[in-house]
């Protein structure tokens, strides 16, 4: 029996956003990371089959889903079922509330989870959208303050982008850019005008809270049943939980652990928040992963820190205490260099 741990952001941001070696050296300075360094000292780096920048892509790949594009995943039906505990009455799309600030050459997106959006404000904004659109092109419903859906629409699918990829700053387009894009662009433009005029957003401005000025369209398309590859799930991620619930049946596979608390701080390069999340992981989740190896409850641990190789970790020998312990950034640098060579 083996365990698999998805911990995207554990070793910092993707190389597309920062010099990972310098970042992890600076960010981890003074942190207690001996347990992680010890675990990695016995690890073998391998190509990560779940590697991606978008968090949604990492999770979907782990459950064997296949999107229309690199970061276009048909998960709306699964998450709707998770939120409402019932099948959607029609094909649905995610239209999550976001704050968008277009740049000169890119788009800056603040995700719903970062907006301090409570249920009362979410429901008020949803009601205002529905009053304006009156069912054309569909009806907006909120399964959670952070997760909104468009249902009962006859609009055809279009190519979309996972929201966390947009949050990374690596997206240059705000709107869907392929397929039936023109209708969707018109809908999203009109929704922006409704949100801009909302008294709810005006109250949020006066309170110093970020406004909700746009919707992020994604997740549409015919749902794909997740592969039956995990025997258990311990996750802080709603999408992982939704895909776990959508599987067909129990199987004898690896145990899957998903920890996403370091992901957003890593792609935002928010060192203070990353250090806080890293310390919490080292204190609360890492010990159970290590003890399972030490007690031979699992034969190996596949650690996926994201944005690079995965690490196949095995129980350390009884003489490992004689090894000189390296700093975390040195150890990671050596492992990634050996993988590249």
C-alpha cells in the first residue's frame, strides 16, 4: 500500500513566475523544516504526471479527467452535485464571482476565496443578476458564496480557462476566446455592468472590501466520470471532494491526501502567507505522512509539491541520522538538478 500527497506550492511558485531556488531559500529561512528535509533526503525525483500551474488542473489530472484544452475542465456538473446534493436540471457552467483588473499585457484576477464574500452579499448579487437577465441566457444560482452556476442556458460550450491559472497572472485574455465566444462575451460584459451598479458593491467599497466586478466562466461541457484510483481521500479542496464523490465505486488503490493551503500564497509570491501555511503543514499534516512510512503502514509516499518533479519517498535506514542534514533549499536544488540531468 502506498500514499500519494498533492501539496502544490510546497516548494514555492512555478519557474514561470520566479526563480524557485532563490525564492525557497529566502522564504524558508528560519522555518522548522527538518521533517520535510529528512523525508526528501531518501526521495527519488520523477516526472510528475499531475504537473500543471492551475490548481484545478492538478486535481483533475489526479482523478484521471481529460479536458478540452490544457486547463479547460468539465467539472461544473460534479461541483453542482456536491454543492446541492442533486443532479443539475440542465447543463451548467461555473460563473464564479471575481475581481478583475486588466493590465497592459495580462489580466489580474482575484478569486472568490480571496474576496471575503459572505452568503448574504452573494445571494443579493445573484438576485440582481437574475432580475436583470430574466432567464436569458439562463439563471444564476449560488451553491456557495464562492461557487456560482449558470443553468438553463442554450448557449453552446466555449473554450475557457481554469480560474487559478488566471490568478497566476499568466493569462492575457479575460474572455473566452474560442468556440461560441461572442455570446458569452456579451453575457459577461452585461454582467459586469450589473455588478458595477450594485449597491452591495458600493457598501463593500465603503467598508474597504474588494468588489465583485466580474464572473469567471469555466467548467462547462459533458462531465467525465473520475477514474477509480484512490481508496481514501483526506482533502482541504472542494473540487477534490466533488470528484471523489463522483467516482463510481470503492477501489483498492493508494490513499490520497490533498493540501492546497500553500498554493495561492506561492503563485501570489506572498511569502508571509506561504510561511504560515508551510508551518501549519509541517506541524499538522507532515507528521502523519512520515509516521505512516516509519511504521511501515505504507510502503512509499509519492509527494507532489507541484511545479516540477514529484518525489518518491521511502522509509529511511536506521543510519540516516549520521547524514549531514542539508538546508531545505539545498536539498531541493540537488534533487531537482539530479532529475534534470
